C-alpha cells in the first residue's frame, strides 16, 4: 500500500511539474543565430533574413526592419514600431515600450511591457528581436 501511495504521489508530482513548465513556456519564441524563429515546441514559424526581412513559415514577407530600426508591415508599408537608441528597448507605433532585451551571454532574453519573458534571441540578432512582435497573438492574422 505504501508503494502504491508513493507511486501516485510521484505521478502527481510529475504531472504538476510538466504542466507548470508548459505554462511557463507558453508563447515563448526563439530566434537562433541563423535567423530561424521557433515557437515553444521548437517548430519553425518564421525567419529573419540577413537583409532584416521577416518571413512567415511559408517564406512570405510579413515585415521588415528599415535602415532606421523601424519595424514596417510588408503589406501596408505602415510603421509598427521602432528599436530604441539603446538597442535594448522596442517601442510600438504609439511610443510605448513593447519589448525589452536583456543580455544573457550568447543570447538575449526578450520581455514584454509587463516584464513577462516572451522569447530569446541570439545576441548577434538582438536588433531583430522586434520580429517577435510579428508572431505575438495580437499581431497574428487568423485564417
């Protein structure tokens, strides 16, 4: 009976840890050194090219970063926001902070305006961290 109770407690502990880790990684995105943007499951959902063009997983251009650090919608050509002069903040079109970037060795952690970690980007591409804005729920167009 003791071993059965121990087994049940162990199983419940494992389930709660896996649910907790899944909840923490929700909407967590990563931009690797090669520009691939991956979701929390490791599935490629887009790419940042060497020319600062942001593509979806089908290779369609959805946005780009212009030479002044502005994130521009590819379809409407409207400015969606800009990178701050410090290179560690991203402001939306209204001038409000939308993302902050904190160095973490070879990578940088990306946080939303509320301070919730939403992603990670290779340090060589931290100027492209604003690409994550294109893949946040409120910006993704549902079919």
